[in-house]
C-alpha cells in the first residue's frame, strides 16, 4: 500500500484537520465529536442541511459545506458510517430555528444512524426531515444496501437543496426539492482499479490487468459484470444505456451531465469520457443544459469514473445555478 | 496500461474536445490549430495572456482560461511542447490591442517554440513579452530543462498575471507582476508511482513498491533521491525544507500554501499533507494567509503531490483574491 498518510488509524482525523486549516474562511472543524460546520455558524431562520457518511469519498461531504450548500458534514471512519452522536451534534449546530434536513446516501449503516440521530435531535426540539439518495442504477440491493446505492448524484441533491434553503424555503419545501432532485437523477460507475482502505492495507478487490468492473459501488462493492478493458467510448455506452433507460430520459429533456472521477483518474481521461457521453445525449435529442466534470465523489484512489444524469426543470436549473461557496464547489457569489 | 481512452493517438484531441463541450460558457476550442480561448474572445484594450505546453498536466493550462486568468491555452501532445503555429494563432486571438504576455514553463522545447511564436506574432504586429516560470527547487538542470523546471507554481503566476491584466495593467506591468510572482514562488514534488504516457504504453519510470522519488518532475524526470516510503509528515518535511531555505522564507512572511495532487492521489491524502505543511510553517512563524489544495498541475495518473509556497505582498494577495471564472478555478465574481 502506497499512500501519503501517517498512522492508518489517524487518516480521517488528520485529513479533516488539514481540511479545516486550509479553509478557515468557509468551515470550522469540531474534533470531538467529529463534524465540519460552516465557519459562520447556523443561518438564523433558514433550514439547516446536514449530510455525512463514511470517509474516503472526498471532497464529499465536507467539501460541500458552505454558503448555498451544506450546513454541516459528518465524516465517519473510512467507508464506515458515523455514529449517531456526531450526527446529533452537527444537527444541533446547524439549526437556525427552521429545522434540519438530513441528506443520507442509501447504505444500511448510514440510514440507521441518521435515523437514530434524527430522533435524538427531535427530542432536543429540532425538527428533522430525512431524504435518502439512491441514484445508482447498477444493482438492486448490494453489499451494504437494501435497494439502490447512493453515489455521485448526492452532489446534485445537496447543491439544489442547499440553494433552496439559502433562498428561504421551509423544511418541507427543501425536502421536496431534494426528493425531486433524487427522483430525477441516475448514475452508474466503472472501476479500472480498486482503492485500498488504509487500515486494511490490501486492495478491496482485485481486477486483472485487462479487466474492469461495470457498475462498481463507491466502496468497491460488486457491480454488474467484469469485462475486458475496452475503449472509453464503449465503456461510456455501457454506463449511459442503463441510466437513460431507467428514468427513462427522453428526447427533449434538459439535463445536467456529470462525469465524476473516482479518485485516481485524472481530468484528461474524464474529459474523454465527457466528450462521448455528450455525443450520445445529443444523438438522442437530450439537451445537456449544465455540466460538471471532476472528482467529487471518490473511492479513495480508485481509478474509474461514474456518470450521473439529472433531468432538469426550470426550478432545479435555477437552484443548480445559484451561488455556492464551498471548498469543492464555488461559483457566482 | 489501464486508462479511459480510445486510440492513444487521439487522447489530447478528444480530451480537449470534451473540455470544450463541458464548458461552452467559458471557452471555445479551435481544433486546428489546436488551442483553447475564452468564449467571449479577446478583451478589447486589455493585455492578453497565453500559456501552454505538453498535455497530461490537466487542468493546466486550458482549465485556467477565462475571466481573470488566461486568454488562451495551447495544449501540445502529451508531455511534448506545442509547435509555434498554434501558439501564434492563440496569441493573435488573444490580442485586444494591448499586447500579449506568454507565460512559459521552463522546458527547452516550450521556451524555443514560444520564442519563435513570439517573433512571428511580433511580425504580425502584436507585441509579446515572455515570462519564464522556474519554481521547482528540486534539481538544477533536468532531462528537458536548462535551469530549474516550471511546475505547480505556474498556477500562481497565471492567476495573479490574469488579475493584473483584468484590472487594466499594461503589458510591462503585467509581465512585472508575473515575474515577481515567479521570483517569490518555490515548489518541490514527490512521486509514489509513475504515470504512463498513452502512446508509450509503459510507465515512464518504475518505482519499487516500497520506494518513492523525492523531487520528481511533472514529466517523471528524475528528482533528488529515491527513498523508502515513510509517513506523510516526514515526506512533507523533506519537501518543505529545501523550499523554505531557497528563497529563503523567513519568520513574519505571509504566504500562499498550495498542495497540488499529481493526478492519482485523492484529496483525503492531500489534506493530510496540507495539515503537516501548515504546522511546519506555523512553527517557523510563517503565516499561511491563503491556501489552495487540489490536483491542478498533474502528471497523468501519477500518485504523489507537490508543495508550492509563494511569499505574498499586499498586491499579490489582492490579485490572488480577485475574481476568477475558469473551469478549474472559480471564485468571487
């Protein structure tokens, strides 16, 4: 295992500490219980938004804390859900009197712990509504999931919900926006190599030098099939077809096309993937109205990408375009 | 070789095409001769800024084309300088009547080809001034370089020069800012693994599973030494010491601290590196006034990082903070 780390058991604490040091204008880090909140504190009168989950997917979630997006993020151990305690603390710290939305990727541990935390926060007088993200079309049920997994589409849900909260929508309205974004979002990924969980020390799975895994999960969970490595355009076709069939997307739709790097795949390859995905959508009469390319929901140093397509309506487009000022997404303010 | 590419000889063309499709509001791509320019065209009355060099370092340079930074970027073949022709075309397209600054990383091929292009543009009536970036303290002279190499500090030089041009400085003033930024910037990198040039098909160099290369170049050129893999903090010490001694940086200095990923190293590790680098600077009484963390000057899928430290004065700080709107850096507008 070759990584730029110190003691494997300190990876998350040290990385989050470095994140806090690098972005003091945007975030503040609570070391114990561990969570990341906006430097400015909760916005009075506005809905707070908290997300979180296992670490190893950076910049998700802490990179999305800031104006126009999350109020706080709760990083668990690598690929392991945070316990309810820090989620409760982050929730209370995010309440500006209008309640708090939990955005939870659909993994059993996350769902359970966020549910417990929501109950505890409720008991403290903070109303919590939860929205589950389950955008991955690759498989139904998985290693850590009943139902579909939540993957890169989480970025879209967090962005539009954050914008809705920032403009002053109430908790039910923000939850409805998040639900609508999730309902209109589909993703699927591919792995060329596996990441290595630091305290495990060995790759999570082994792919032969000439094979790739279609439909990979962001924790290295099995996908749909292993196939021989083929040109990027063919791989894009394999990812896009199930995404487009599933919603289904149709000619005339306006969409956000999001190419997400898995951590070890550089931009030069991500844009090759983007090119063909945009071509395929154009052929089908689907208009790419917005785009995002970069490594936003990673799986440690895994090489691979995922594709996410979100069907946009006017309101979702407006919320996507709204100003955002976080470490990982920043525009328009 | 496992990459998300099609024919290795089309990597640059397809990636740049994808880049253009993804960011039509920011850039426009000229396919032949190949260069990337601002979607809005040259800014009348303002100095144009053109950079470029071999591909494989994305988002450098095309990712920095846009308001407040570059006017145009010229991507060569992977790790190979562009020829003078596209540089001339990009230069002419960037002239708004106030002349054009070339920002050139110090590699023999780039320096020669930009020089030729500057002469040709001059002959067309466009005044060109060139600034060479040579921030890498690792080695004196290298595989493709006489003198020091230009590496991640290029981002800083391009950002502040772009801001100076945007506020209306004349060509000599913009060149002076770029020169000052370079003079106050020092960098050094480390590789854990090698990238693979697509048309070569084999890694550029081979590091045993327990070794790393200190002082690596962004094309995999040899650094200072190969050592056994050690904890991240020790590696940071080895990179920072020669950087700080070189300028030298001193207690009381205000600096920009930039941790740059080499392409295959995820953010979770980059922030562990940032944490200790910030600690070391704090111990030395050097104030980290600004920060940047991310993969901005890469070497294909190389695993590793570089550290860059720039000594800031008030004007450089103001220019760093000025609004920028490019695919890879965006804030404040």
